[in-house]
């Protein structure tokens, strides 16, 4: 293998993206269903805010599609993660295991609880948290005392683990559940990127005690801004609704709140958009998988770079397609990014790893060799569903 | 004066609300402008999320209308308050003066900063924080040391004061600014209810260093859910934009964040709604003031109850109209509320005072005689702008 020739990479991309003029974004929303109809219904009836039938309907659709017993719609994925951590009982001063390779929201949500992220390494095959490495590391670093996992170095309780399904690719959730059970960690799935992705036969987000979805503008379906909490636990679902509506006790008129709550419920107008989008989700995923297959084929002969494909246990939504540069040529990454962007093909590296950011530099972490290696080598490329087969 | 006769109260309400059938809500949104045009434009262009021209336009319209130099649109009023407190430099362990008579968001936003609300009494004439009482109380309780206000009892820094313009009625902001200057408190205006309300000739929300607006579904204009931060300070405005967009540093592709930030920006589709609503704000306020004038006249002859009118220094939006029961008959409040609601006229008491809620019971507070008196006597009545002159 040699260095990836930017011209060869662009040529491969152009075979997949024929006829596209102008800039090609990483991920754009697509409104070809009943979006107008439902949003107009909101405006016509005056029900645009948090009470409204589209919120209920969106939650039912989400539960049906994912197989989760409950879905609670919230303002965005970050809020969903924050609520998940509160539901998991994360307390100030505790630690929460999260991958170093993730979007900032995972770490920030831990901070909002007054807790500390504890960074874990990634697996090459999934881009997600590596359960085997976590098991070894916790064996060395932590111990279970009285049913609670304690970090022997910091003395803090390690309350939970938040695996994230990177770019939509399901991580090894069953292996992680086994490790978490052994170390008494609550599992919260960060499924912000993996709506439409399945681990074996089950949708991502139904393995953890609670999990978080996102419907930001760049996600597989969008509500403008939005997110959801999934859970199979009736009591947690009820508590999630309470926490996200300012913890107000039901009463015909009085305003009594029994704890510090949040104003996190999704407005009805955003849910209306979401209802229409969810109706199209299977088709969006089909097209995104078609696009991924085309990329895979196009890059099969390109030197120095490979197209990242779903792990064997998974059926991925291919939310954000990724190229992996050969290790030997990772120093060409920025040059390649420059060339692609200059040609109007939006491309970017993965997020800066969390432990490099100033506010998270001093957080506890395991050796992050794989995450650091992936950070140098990953490039995301255009992934909108309408790019499949050049159709728009 | 005697007890308010529920029949007389209902008769007075009916003279103002002729011909309305079915339940009359406290406050409903009204979409009679370009809402659909702008929202459809969002859907047609695919720009529904946080980057989009309607967010920029909404902020310009807000700044122009209020006279603030900068407006930063966020997901809701609670988020706006949270950001304001961060901008004011509120640190964990500090105290923030807020009225006991307010909506829960004011207190919760203080909690989100790890700070403690310190409850202040209200003024009868404005329903807002009483600057004279605050001055006397701080004189007894606090002292300025090295340019910082310190609570002598708790030893904590009192960093800021958050006056709230209750039901849209401007509180005595100039007097408060004087007290705050003397005690070195940063002033943050909670203007969530007072868009369209003026203190003397200036819009509420431009007196504090920063202030918070809300566009919840029940507000004078709505974006479904939404809020904004107002400030005249260029550096704070820039920082507000940074904090509300995950504190990400500008870069052509890399994701580097320099502190714990928030996912608080308003989606474009909600801003589109807001642009259309703001175009109608002067007309909405005109109609709401017309409705208030009609109530005032209708209640002038009703025993045991008076209609709350704007203080002399103010031109209020009359966001939420209020009746005040005579003190002698405040024990009839719930009976009156029952009767009104049974008749399909939505009515409710003011929020339970903050210091009665379990999570805020042990917070520091001054004597709250006026707030406690008002709590027993206030009743909110229907206030939608289309109710004016019975037009819908």
C-alpha cells in the first residue's frame, strides 16, 4: 500500500456521487413525506408547544420502531443523555465510563451531573468502546465494594458506562453488558447516531437501562433539534417524564415541583416534523446502506485507504460514512481533507478525543492507543440518503 | 367590601368574553401572520436545524424591537436564564437573589450553576422583587468585602440578583439597579414574561447586564419552545453564542471545545415561527392591553376583588391578567377557582412560592410577607390576545 492519492480518492467519490454540482454536505435533511401536512396541522390547531398530539404520536412511533417499551421526546440528544444519567442515579463526584472517541455531548452530560468522565479506549472493528479492554482495565483499577464499583486510585464510585454507537455502527453491546454486570455499572447507550441500526436482531438503544437518541439536523431523521430517552422500565419512563417537565406534580391548577427538574420536553411542532420523518426512516436507511455499498465498492481498489464497514454482528444505518487511512499515511490526512473540501466534497476528521480538551485533560482514563490511532486516520465523507445512486 | 360572589366574577368575565363557547384557556398562541410561509420555506430549503437564516433574522428582530444590542436565540427560557447566570459569572457555592414569587425556572437555573437561590420579597404595586426591602435586608445580612457581596450568615458570595417582571408587569428596575450597584450584585433580568413591556420608555430586559426572554407556547409570542438572551455587551454576546453552541472553537473542520458548553441554540424551524410572530407583536400587545382595559372596567364594580393594573412607571404587555382578592376573603380563592374552571373559564393561582418547595425549603431568605400574602390572593384569568373585544 502507498499514500492515498487525493485524485484517486476524489475519483472514487465521484463514481458514487455522479452529477452532483456545488458543495456536497456531510449530511443534509430530506423532507419528502408528510412533513408539511403535519407541521401545518400544528399551526392550524395552535398546538405548537409541549402539549400536543404529535409528541405522543412521535413517542409511540419511536417505541414501535425501536422495540423499546417507552420513548420520551426531549429538546435534543444532549438533554436526552443528561436525563439518562440522572435516571441512572449518577451523583456529583461519581465517575462515568465513556469512550474518549465520541462527540462532546457524551462528556458534557456527565459534567452536568457534577460527575467526572472516565475515558475508555475504542475497538477497531466497531469504532465503539472496547469491552475486553474495559474489563482488563477495571480489573486493574477498580473493585466492587458493597455492590458498587470503586475506582481504587480516586476513591470515587464508578456509577455507569455510556457506550456510543459511533457513526451508527453498533458496538459490542452484549460483551459490554457482561463487563458492566460484573463491575456493577449501569449501562446507558448513547444511540444518538444509531437510529435505524441493529445489533444482531435488536435495535440499538434497547440494551441499556436507558438510552439516548438524537434528531439534530444532521441525523438520519430530524426534528430540527430533538432527542429522546428510551427505556423498558415503566418507573424510569414515568420519572423521565417528570424530570423533563420541571418535576411538576400533577394538579388541576397548582404549581408544585418536588425536585430540581428541567424544561426538556420536545415542542409539538418539532415532533410533527419527527412523525413524518420516522415514516420514511426505513427508506432512508435503505438508501444510506445503498450509498455505503457503493462507497465500499468504489474504494476497494484505492491504495492507502479503506471504507469502514459495519461489524459482523451489526446492521448499521451508516449514518456517517467513514474512510480509514492506512496507519503509514495518516500524516496525509489534513492534506486530503483540504483537497476534498476545496473540491466541494465536505469531509472532516473524527472529533478531537475528549481527553485532549482542556476541561477534560485531567479526567481519569485508560490507555487510549486505539482511539488515538483512529483519531489520526478517520475521515468522514458525504452521507445524505439522497446521494444514493446519484438520485436527488 | 365583602366576599367575591363567584357569580358576579363570572358575570364580569362574561361581559369581556362574549360569545366564547367551550373552554377558554389562560393563554393560547395565535398564528395569523406569515408563520406558514416562513416555516414552509425552512422545509423547502432543508434548513430546519440551528444553522439557518431565520435564527439570524429572529435575533435581529428581537434586538430591534427591544433596543438591546444583541439577542441570542436559545431552546427555551430556562436555558436563557441558565446562560445568563453563567455569563454573570455565577459559581458553585454562591448565592443569587431571586424573588420567592416566580416560576420555577428562575430558581432551577440557579441550581444548574451549583449555586443557591436566596429568596426576596415582592412589592404589592408591581408583583416583582421589592428593591427597598432588599436594600434594608442586605444592609442587615450582607456586607461588601473587596468588591464582593458576602452573606454574613452563610459566608457565601451573593453574586447576582434576578428580578422578574411578573405576568409582564415591569418591576422597579431602576431602584433595583441602584441597590445592586451598592451591594455589587450583577443584575440579570428575568424578562421571560415581559416581551412587549416597557419600563418608562425602555423595553424590559435592557437594564440588566444580561436578560432572559421566553417564547414558550403560552407566551405573548411563541416559537413552540424557545428563549433568548439579551445583552448590550459585545463580549458577553460573543460568549453567549460560544457557550450555547457546545463551546466549539471556529475551525473549518476540527471539533475542539474549550470548556463545558451547552446544546442550547434555537432550531431554525422554531425561529421561523418566531419571525412571523414578532411581526405581529405590536398588534398582540395592543389587543392584550385592550383586553386588560375591558377587564379593569368589568371588575370595577365587583366586590372583594380587583383587577391588577400596571404600575405607574410601566407600559405592560399584560401577558397574564390577574385578579387580586381582598385579604379578608382570600380563603375563598380555591372555591372561586373551582367555580371558574367548572364553567370553562380557565383560572389558576400564582405559582407556589419557591421557599415552600422541598428542594428550596432550606435556602436563605428574607421575610416574605408580601409574597405570601399575594400567593393567597392572586388569580390568573384568560389572557389570549384574540379575546379582546370578543374577536377570534
